[in-house]
């Protein structure tokens, strides 16, 4: 017997006598979390030039440190582009990956036992024939329904599949097939079908899996029964904390139906769970607020901007446009926005205002230093390999030396140029920096002192003559030592390493401290970028300004992600929305 279904309401008759159907295997969702990185076309260098031996030591030290910090010497800017990418700028990781291409993996073989998916509904005989032609080992019904979902096939095709399955199984359709059909209905915004499936699921199951609740919420918010999505949210709470996506869907439903009070209530509830709202959730509030003259609503939107700042979140291009549109639509405020960039000096090209400095205040530095010493050095055992005895030996070593200007991860630097001998690379880098009259610390491991093809004794002796050196046991990690030395030396001390220290940042237990650590890192971490060691060592410039949402009252500056640029999670945007109130 074949069921030709033009609406799920006809399915009620098929299933009416099977209300004892048990919960089948749940529908699962796979999330692919991807770090994005991107590329910019131009770049600018700053460098440490070798100083003339005729200069006095005082003048040499002053000029060298100015160049080392990227200050003074305006002439050096003439030799380079005005659109440099620093280590943490959006797109810099993509650029490095293109400069160092990895060998491409082998192409995957084409899938076997594939069949042509139907584009129109099939009858029972046609589904029988398709199953006969299929040579796969998995369950055909599950496989074909997954393919229909993956390729966003027609709802009518999926409906004919369920009719065929029901006809073969006395009207019984497994839960996972029903959820996959629901997924297609939600994708195609077939609201009537979503409601039919919802009624069937309410009658059959006391509770659903997370995927089922999620899909029903997404489908119901577009109907006049959107408030029932809030009931499903309550059902999720009985099992687990709802996801930011669940809250986003319910908030979107409330805003679509003009119930702004419910939307804000859900938003506050989301924050109370310490969940990070989706950017599209925040964008929805700005879109809804266009042309609304309501001081209370406006204040809530301003609080969202401060939330972006405090959590170092960056809107996408469309969200930035929504923020711009809202500001410009506020009656009587006369805001004007434009998309722009920030100069190396930290000055906005749009309005001329100077952005907040990347450098920590003395109070911020002392606060961060205490947190790093306690949470990373003393409490971060899960991220380092060393012994208390060796750490104590290093701490005494640092205390017995004057503050350092640069702390160098010796092994990391030595391996920056794989085609060159490690000791040669390290010796050349240290030699160039030593000529700038900078106090240097080189952190290494004991095996670096063993003479061999990669580590020449004479070159390592030159390193030890020009820098203070500490060689840890071979099983130790250098990062905690590097952080300790830099923090102990003071706010002026820079570090040279390719390590991004994300594990150490994770040791810091609150958002404020993590943000300060990243701010310190951006202002202190140097990266060598010339491909071949020659007469000078070239570094990417350190930014002068912090990349966070900021305001002066009559202006707002909001960094945002361009749609065309892939940004890694540890990078910051290079594009800004400048908002200025006319006076």
C-alpha cells in the first residue's frame, strides 16, 4: 500500500494506533569549529639597524631603543608600506601559511556505492527499485534521509520516503527519520509541516533529544505558535543549560513578533548562565531598534557595545552596518558613521581621534603581573614540564641579574629558519640585538650546548658572551620561564617567540585578566619576519593602539571583521567603524 502525502495531517491516521512507539536513536548535530585566518596585500616593516661604532654609548642606547620600540626615525617609514600586518592582525597567519606552504594531502577517493538522489517524489515501487540498486552496507532509509538533508532536497521527496517507510512498517517511522524530515521542513521554512511534526512528537514522546528540541524551536518561531518555542526552551532546562543558539532562536522569535520585553528577558537569562551570546543575537537587537525613540532601549544597546568591549568580541561586517544604521537613525542625535582604518600612530583616519594605547598602565601591569605569577607560574603545572627545584633555580638567576630588555626563546628562535643551522640562526639574532646595547636573556635547553651538526660550540659560546643565558633541563618547557623573566624585568621588556601562549592565557581565570594578558602580549611580542639573515634583523611592527570597542562620549570606534578576510581566533581586525556625533 502506498501513501501519497500532501500534508502531514494524513499521517495522523497511520500513526494513531501506534502511540506506544518508543524513542529511537536521536538526531545528532556535528559542529565544525574552525579557526579563520586571512591575507592582506601590503605590509610594512620596522627593523633594528646596526649602529655606527662612532656614536656614543648613550646616544646609541637611546636611538637603538627608539627604533627597537618602533618609535622615531621617520625616515624609516618611507621605505615601507603604510598598511603593515603585525603578528596579531587579521590575515597575518594566512599570509605566513602562504609563505610556508605545506605539502598538499592526497585527494580523497570518490565515494563508492552512490546513487542519484530523486528530485521528485517517488511511489512505493520506485523506492523499492532505488533500494535494490543501492549497494551500501548501512541502513538504506537512514542513509537516503541523511543525503536528502545534506543536499537540502525537496520536502515532498522526503515526505514520499516517509510514506514508503510507513507502508512497510505498519505505520511506524523511527524517531531519527522523523527528525531528519523535520530538519528539511525547518530549512525550507515549511511552517505548517513543522507544526504537524510537532503535534506528532508531543503525542508520542515525553521528551526529545537536544536536536529535536532545537529544530522545533527554530521552526515554531516563524509561526503564530511561537510562544510554544519558549515552552520547549523550558523543557531543555530540565535536562541541561540551553545553548546560545537556543536562546538566539527564541529571542529572534520574540522580536519577529514584536515582544521586545520577552526578548530582553531571554537575553539577561542567557548572560546569567555565563553564556556568550551569538553575534547574530546582538545584531537582531540593533536591527529591531532602528527608528525607535526609547531611551531605555538605547541604553541597553549601548550596554551591548560595552559587552563587546569587555569580552573582546568583534562584530562582522553586516553587524557593523546594523550598528551604524541604528546610530544614524536615533532621532535628534545626529550621529554619522563611516568605515575606516587606524594609522600606525593610532590615529583614526575617519575623525582624527587617537585610539587607546596598547601599552598597559602601571596599575594594569602590576595587576597582570600578580595574576601571571600566581596562576601561570605557580599554578599552571598542567601546562609546563619542569621541577620546583629548577624553577627556583631560574627565579634566583633572574633576581641576580639586572632587568632585561628582551627575553628570547632560544630554541624557538633557532628553529625559525629550518634550512639554516640552529646555532647559526640564534647567534646571528643575538649578535644583532647585542649591538643595540640591549640587555638580553636567552632561554634554552641543555642539549643546545652539546656540539653537533646543528649546534656548533663556537657559535653557542658567542651567544653566551653577548647575552645572559639559562639552559633548562631538556624535559622542561621554556614558556613559563620566558613569562617570568619578562614580567619580573618590567613593562619595558619584550619577548621573542613564535609561541602564541594560548595555554597560558587559559590559565588566567577571568575575562578581564585574559584581556589584559592579550593586550600585553600584543604590545610586547616581537616576530622576526625576514626570510634570510643578512645585515639587519627585521621585525613586524608592534601596534600602538588597542583593538577593542571604545568611546569618548561623542564618538565610538568599533573594530569589525571584514567578510573577505579570514581571521584566526588569536588575531584582531584591521577595519573599524568610526561613529562621530555632529555638534
